């Protein structure tokens, strides 16, 4: 009988969550067939059957969390008697069931309010109902018809509840006089409801790692304003010649990787007993996903061309968004780059990704007037800010690195050699 075990996908992994079972207990499975999908703090992946047989003894249903090494289920020989489900099975927490909405009553012509509505619409809405103001349905309907903002109405009902009489006593606010800045009636906007979103394994890991970084790691920040006019021109030529749509960030990855070769203290990690100067240059590239931030790693980025980097970044970013990254594709970075330029952010600071000694925050490129040889000219400029671990990187060391980075960025032909 074969066992399906919760695997250990990284040094920091202690547990995983069962997302879904592709097979049911008692069904026949074949070797190599996907049995279930699990979620770790970084990725989702399918676990496959290692032999032919019958799936049995499912101990962790969908939604349950299992420790590394736990037996999730077994695969028995065809025809074997099924075993009883283990008593230690962990069932997932029951999902909250939303209360059903009452059936909508038939609508009357605009402006008409029936006698039945008048009798029932003044019923008080419980204070605990999320997203609702303490007002009667009839009061809200009348306010919408008269163009009255309930935020401006004083309630006379129990506990300050707004009733129809309160709305009748209120005059609509003029839009032409001195009070024309009154907001539009709130009833014309959809009601926003409060939500409690459970923490995913990824979000827990992000919170833990960033809290660990900003606390014990003494950050300091250095910002430089780079001229990227030639780089943008070079990028267009690369795209035209190679057909590879390299981004500005791909050029920055290449420039950072080459600069790190000359500044080993920036390509380093702090330890309790020593500082490690890494012999390889592995660049982590921050990628936003619906679940949170992932940093797939471009290994040996200093030995790869801009087009190689562009192709690899696209592939890894797609795998990150679909949560299909393998551990060696998101672990082991020696430096990290975070780029918010595509959102129009001109400048920001980033939190260091441990155990890196630094992270580079890249802003948007924009045309700005600058003085060149006594003349005002328009150039494409871009600000980058490096967050440094002061235990490893001194101010002069960080500044010297940025000076080297500037040389590569402002002389982009060097990136293509």
C-alpha cells in the first residue's frame, strides 16, 4: 500500500493545505495521475500517484491543513478491501453560509408607495447588520425619490433611527446656492460591505518575513535620478532586431547584475558569525499576484543577455501568477528588484528581502526638463532608491554601487556586450 505524503517544498515549510482532491476515495488511479492539489506558502502544485491502485483513507479533506510528512491518503491494490477512515482525519472549517436574500417584491411605478409598504417599511434594521445605516426602508426610498442625503437627516426614531417623517421634514439641498457642495445621495451608490478575508499561507509568510526584516535589519536609503533617454532608444532597437519585447526592467536587471560583480558587499548576506559574499549573482524580481508578492529568481543574471533575461522573466512571472513556481525558482536570491513604474509611481522605498543586503526600488520613467551644458533640454529620467542593510553595506559602499549602476544605465551599449 502506497502513502501520499505532504511533501517539504522548502526549508521554511512546516505545513501545507489541501486545496482540492481530483479523485474520490474508492476510485481507481494510475501511476503519474494527479490525485490532489496542495498549497504551500509560495506555490500550488499537484501530487501524483506513484503506483496504480485504488485511492483510499483520505485523512485530510479539501481545506484542511496538514503538517509536512503527514499521510494524506493511501493507494491500495485493486480489489483490496477499503480501510476505515482514520479517526484523526482533519476536516476543513465550515465555510460561512450567507443568508438568502428575500425574494424581491414586484416593483410599482416610480413614486408610488403602497399601504403595505408603509406598514412594514418602518421596521427597524438591527444595528449589527453590516453596511446598513439605521434607517427604515421607507425613509431610504423617500430620500432617494426626493434627492436627500440621509447623512444630513437627523433621526427621531429609537436609537436615532431615521423614519419617513424625518425625511418629509427635510428639504433637498440646493445645488446652485452656497450649499452646492453637498454630496450626491448615498442611495445612488452600491452599498459597501465589510469583509473578513482569511490569511492565506502566502500572506502569512509575507507578513512574517517583512516583519522580521524591518525590525532587526537597520535600513537606510539612497536615491539617484538616472537619465534613461539612450536606454529607451536602445530598447526599441533591441525589440526591432530580435523580436523579443524586452522591458525597461529587463535592462535594469542586466545593469544591476553587472554592477554587483564590482561590489561584492552589496551582493552579500549578514549572518550571526560572518558576512557571506556570494560568488554568484541571482536577482529576485518582485511579481505581484492576487495572493501577494512573489520574487522569482533570475540565476546567474550577470551571464545572461537582456533578451535572455526578458524571456526568463516572462516565463517565471507567468508561473508565479499561476502559483506553479518550483522552490529553486523562488529561493536563493542575492539581490532583489521591485518595480512600480508601470503604475505611474515615480519614487518609493522597499523593504529588504532577507537574507539579501539590499533591494532596489525602481520608479517610472518620465520626461523632465534638465540643464545640460547651460541649456534646458527634455530628457527621460527615472528615480531608483536602494534600501541597504547597514550591518553589511555602509553609505559610501551603497553610493559607489549606484554610481556604477548609473554608468551601465546611461551607457546602455555596455549592457549588450
